[in-house]
């Protein structure tokens, strides 16, 4: 007769017990997780290893287990109290321990899929008991693996599984990073069994390639990222068994596999799983219903705006939900989202600042601990029923959201309930009121109503098995989208337009089997400017000829100044009383002007952080239309804060004015720079400054050694004497230490932030770099670089030897070669006697880059720069990343850019400079190729030459 022994023990040793081939198990069931429907499956799984001696079910008092369901099992009723550890887990552990230590039971079968019981299993085995863990086939792979490494594991199935197999499969598009749903076919079920050995092999390979960080992480996000990075089009992502077998087939081809670049975020939206029989008939299972209703999985490139993008895609932020802080509160209050946050070790509280909330949400999205499943925004079905029953919704259940919103506000005000700032919050509050108040509950349930949380589609018909149930169908159905509406589908996505890499290549389903590009060519929104003074004229035959004392005309293109109060209209939303004026220096002479906007109140334009002050900008000479957004993107990739941008087509008084972007201004507060605060002690204050020319109206300080001007932007107005003295002393001390190479510059200058700036400037090789528009901040007595600005003459735009002559050697380095900080910037080519550019030279009397050149030459700085550059290339600024920044943005703006080029086709878009590639002005495709070519060539040159810097 054969015997089973615990690991490392022989029969009779250290109390080890001997078991026959057919041991008799005592079964302990977690009755809160497994119900009567699971019992036959549990019994069948157990009998494959032995016989059932006796069974115990630990469950909440008043459980779903009835005497007839128990079938001879003993029910252990566990009382509940608010708070503390789950008493059912404690009861299960105590019962299993009692059986082994008091009843001398030799074998325990444990039906509990919770890692909290691992320690119990180890203790029971350590004292000689045989432990068999029974797990459902849908159990998380990480949980199953952990139990298998500790004890025997047996899988069980149950009857409902056969009845409710999914009828839909989720296909992931690697090009669009989104998914659609199709009917499962008979051949899809011929993929074979997903065995434990296969799962172990997949985990081992994905772990080796960096898609998993440890064995306990969820497998599906890793599979999705692998599929996207390897461009596996129409990859079956769900059901999971289909995804795993397909991945195994792909890997078996023995190809060359890419390592994970750790920049993709996987999101699997979930909707309500409860549904009518017809929904279950159409989708097959409650899980399929949940996924179809929510629209399917998608992946995003990690960026500073990714948390906002996810909130928009899930319906928490956007039209009528524009309070960002409240949107995050609603997101975190959803039960499944709160559980996921807890799994990642995070908690988002209502009293946190919006910046802290966004940071925590970002951390949760990138956490390897979460599975990527996030619940979509709450639906308004119950709120509509309540309002209709009260006679407050004249339009009935089909009323539009604005009417529902007005009715909600009216009811909350009448009931003296707190008035939320967003539609979702109002719906959630009213739903809570309706469920909590007895009278309200009676009112709601006057009409027969099944709690399936399902509403009919707009056509009045429920889905059938034959009807296509793709993601678009789910979006069009009002409840299925849980508060989303197609009319502002684009608004949920416009955060991608801040120049953020591959976001522009994602897709959003648009009908049965017809996915379209996310932000397709015609989806750059139109910003309409209404009212106010006449718009500036469109000079469509503009030439760069300026009237000066040397040239008095004709055909002058001098500075145009415009100012007025206008109305803006975008996405059907109207913003009145907007103060608007022209801005810029040399750009004010161009026919396509740039403007500053001041809104009457802080508004999150195009999904960006709410603010009052914005710029409506574009450089007339930048025919790639992305030099500034690209520079901001690079700076963010290096870990700094940079202006958010979103593209728009501008229509002014009915006339098209071209492609622009709306962008944030560099200011204190409002979700931008948080350095600014004024303290009686200047050393404890926070200051915002620019290194530039002395600006009228600003307090300007001039350093003694390099004659560098520092303009104080904050505090505004006059400075106190002690503040002037503090700033002057600090600036001069920095100037002296940088120039002499002594005294410990790192004690006064934050080198990491300046290294970030130098990397971006050297990659961009900006004509005005290091000389103008340098935003810096002073905090705790140290100088930091604050934010980038003004890169329209960068990235190989101007090829003018005067601006690229090395200050140390006299050599001229155009194009992708040479260190830009070493190039002199002591003058500028300007207007000659004919009014045309380049006919005269404007001397500055100093090298405007001298302070930055001195820092560059300070002992140890170049070595630090080399190390920082190599790290950036390995992590965030590789060739693929640089290319995708341009290509993805170009895919979004391409048609609008071509339209802009056509509008101004008879003008000189090189402006006052000699273009490196004049052909760019006639072709957006050429401009895009040139920009990519320069980026890669410049990065390669820097790779090859950092080794020759001083170490």
C-alpha cells in the first residue's frame, strides 16, 4: 500500500502521519465566496484525490446557503460587525485548525481562493496534515501559482460555467491600441486546454523580457503590451484562455522578441455585470456583458496627461463633469476602483489637493500590482427614474443630459442637499438619496422595475444574440456607456494632443467592425472666435519686409497689435467675456498672429488643467506645427513640468485662420508651477523669474559678471528691499561661482533641473536657446530651471552661420553637430536698407549665453551631463520614442496642417531667417521627415560625442 508524506518527512518521523491512497478529507468552504452552485464541482474535484469525510461551510449569518443546499454539510454561521478583519476568514482558519489539532483529521480540503490562507496551509502541513486547495478554473493565475508552490491544488468547475460561456471575443488592434468585439466562433474553442505548464512557461518568458516584474502579477496586461509592441494585429485579448494560447503560438515561432519599454499603460474598462436575460443571451456571460458595455480595452503611452486621459475615456471627466477634483473623487468612490487602489497600496481621499489626487491616480495606473480593470462612471438610470416619478423631468427618461442636470439641481436645492459641482456627482448623490430614503424608494418603485440596472437602447429594442455587440453599440446605448455620450467622445481624448507620443495612434471603435483612428484627420476641433473688433487681416501675400528708419515702405509687415473682448465657441460650448490680445516679438510681424487669452473663470479647456490664462499660439515659420509641443514633450519625458497643448483649427468671424494650439502660460499655481509663495523671510520664499532682456513693467536684476538679466515674474509689482537684496546677492554669487569654477556652485544651483534643460536645449539646438525665454525659479535659496518655452527656431529650422559659431574655437557647426551652448549669441541679423532681413546686424554688447556657458564649463558639470544624457537615451529618449513623438502628432494634425499651408501658400514661411530646408514650407510630409531625420541625427551625434566631454 502506498503512502503520502508531507515534504521532507518519513512515516512516523516528527509526528508525520501516514495516509493511504484514498484519504478521507474534511472539507472547509469559504461560503462567502462559493455558493451552493459550486458544491457539485467541489465534490467532484475532491473525489479525484480521496473521499469526503465531512464538510463545513463558513458563511455570513443569514447566508444564501439553505438547509436543502447544504447536502449534509455543516453550516458555521459567522456574525458580522462593521470594520476590522473579515471574521469569515478567521472562522475558516480556526475551523481548519480545530479539525487538525482536536479532531485529529489527517487531510483537509480547503475551498478558499484568498492568499490570506497561505500561512494557514503552511502551518497545517508543518504539523503533518495533508492539505488540498480547491480553486475555480477562473482563479487568478498569480493566486493559483502561490498555492501550488505551497500545497496540492485541484481545479473545479460548476454547472453555470457551461451555461454562461462568453459569446464575444475582444480583439486588440496593435496599431490603434484599442479593441473591438466580435462573435466567438466554433473554431475559437479549439484552442486546447490552458495547462498550468503553459502558464508557467508564458510567465517565465514574459518575466525574462520585462513584461512582468514578478510571478504574482496579472498576466493579461503583460500579454496586451507584448501584442502591441510586436504589432500583433487583431490579437484575441479575451477570453483570457484564447489570449494565452494565441500568445503561446506566436512565441513558439522562435522569433526575436522586444523587451518591454515600460511606457504602455493597460486599461480594461468594466461596466455593470448585472443584465437582462437578453443581454446574457447576446453576450453569453456577465463578464462579457461588463466588458462590452464599457467599450473594450485600450492602451496608452505613459505621460503626465495619462491620468486625465483615463478619466475622460471612462466618463468621469468631460462635458458637465469639468471639476477635476470631484471627478477623481467619484472615480475613487466606485467600489471596484477603490479595491484596485487598495491593491496598489494607495488611497485617494476627498480632502486631498487635486495635484495630490492626480499624482496618486497616475501611480495607480502605472502600478504593476493592478490588473488594469477600472469601472466606468456611474450611470444615471436610477436618477432618471426618480426624477420622472417625481414629475421633475418633463422630457421623460429619454431627456437629454442638460435637462436631467437642471432637474437634479432643482431637486437637490429643494431638498436642502449639498449641491455637487458635476453631473456624475449629482447623479451619485441622488442615487444614494433614492436608495436611502424610504419615501424616495417607494416613489421610485411605483412602476414595476427589475433591478438589472439595464435600460433599453435608443431604438427601444434590447440586444439579441444575432445583433452585433461591438464597442460602439455599447457607447451609443445611454446606460451602457454609463454616462458617456458620443457627442463629446472627442473631448474625452483631446488631452492626447499635448504632444504626447503614441496617444494619437490609438483608436476608438466607430461601428460594427469599423474602428477608426482616435483623433482622425477631421477631428482636430474648431475654435470659433465670435464678437469683438474686426479680426486682423489675413495677409496671404505677405513678405518679410519691415519698415524702419532705413526703409520707409511700401509693403511693410510691421507689428500688428490687436485687443478686444470676444466669445469663444468649442465643442458646442460658449465662453463669453474672454479678453484677448496679440502677443509675440518678431512673430507679431507675421500674417498669422498669436494671442493671449484670459477667461472669466478657470476652465479646463480641451481637457487640460483648469486655468484662466492661455495662449492661442503657433509659429508661422514652423511648418511642422510641432516644434514647441515637441520641446515640451521632451522636457516632460525628462521629468519636468511643461506647458500642456491641444490643437485647434481657428475660425474667426466665419473665416479660417489656420492650425493653432491652445496652451498653458507659464505661471504660478493653477496646476502649473507651485514654487510661488511669499514669506517675510526671502530665503523661505519662492520666486519665478525669466532670463531674457529686461522687460518693461517687470523688476529686472542684472548680474555683475555676465550682465545677465533676471526678470521677476513673481512676486508681481514692487519688491521689498530685503527681497531685492536677497535676489541680487544670490544671482551675483551664482554668476561669480560659475565664472570662476570655485565655491561650490551645486550649493546654489539645482544641477538636476539644469541638466534636464541642457539635454533638451542641446537636442533642440535652438537659435535662441540659453539666451532668451529661460524660465527659472528660486526656492529655499537655490536656483532651479522651471519650464521650457519658445522653440519655434529650434530643431534645424534656421541655418545661419552667425548663430552657430563656436565661441571657443570660432568653428561653424550647422545642422546636427556641435554643442549649442558653446555657440555665441552676441548679436542678431536684422533689417537692412531694403527692409529685408539680414541687411544689418544688431549688436547686444555681450554673449547672452555666457552664464550658461560658464555653468557648462564648471568642473564636473559636463561629466554629469554625459551621464544624464546616456540615462535619458536608455529610458525615455530612445530613437523609437523620438520618432513616435513626431509621427503620432503628425497623424493627428496632418490634414489641418496641409490646409494651413495651402491658406498661406503665397507667403514666405521662412520669415526673417534662412531655412535649413526651404522645401518644408511647401509640404507637410517633407517637414515631418526633416524633423525626424534631424532628431535622430542629432541624438546620434550626441551619443558619439558625450564621451569627449570633460570628466
